[in-house]
C-alpha cells in the first residue's frame, strides 16, 4: 500500500513537471508568431508525454509543445514535429491549401500546437507524397498519428 501511494506521488510530481500552464494569469501566451485561429491559454503538454500514451489523448483538444523538423515545401499544409526523439505529423484542420500555412523558415524552432490528436492510417502513396513535399527524406512513423491544428504559436527565441 505504501509503495503504491509513493508511486502515485512520484508520478504526479513528474507529470506536474512535464505539464506547464501557459497564460492562466491574465490569459497571455508566450511571445512568438501566431498562425491560425485564436489560441486558448491552458496547460501545455510536452509531445513526448503525449507519445508515451497516445490513446489517452486521442480526440481531445490539446496544447502541445514540440520542435518543428520539417514543413511541406509546396503548400505549407503540414509540418512534422519532434520532442525527445518522438515525432508526429501536424496538419491544419482547414485542410491542404486552406486558410493557413506552416512557414518553412520555422524549421528548428519550438512551437505550441492547439488541436486534436488522433490515429492516422497512411498508405505507401501518402508517405511517398509527403517525402516529395518535404524535399527528400522524411521519417514517418510505422504507427502514425497526427495533430489536426486549429492554431500554432512559433515561440520566439530567447
């Protein structure tokens, strides 16, 4: 009994470290380039935390932090993010060629993504198409899932 209580306490502390609250006081968000719909301040989850138990986060609106590693070079309709060696695709909920674009110059920057998270089946044709749009090689998970973004905030450096 004592061991399970201690495990629960340690897990809670670690989760508290991995989840950061952004903008609760006064509703402000960090500085950066905002793209998309209005972003709601709230608890930020590191993508590696989401990746550790993906199904716990499916079909929920999340505010996730990660690093941008690739962007569609044709229409800016998707980007790939990473956090602690884990990757995911991000697409606009408005679709390819929609209202918003992920900027190619954001590669290498940290980003907050507001959107839903869900499993995604990719065909070999889909994979080849995304590799072409990336301008070459693109590492795509064998068990893919992705974010359907309504808003992103490319964090200011510093």
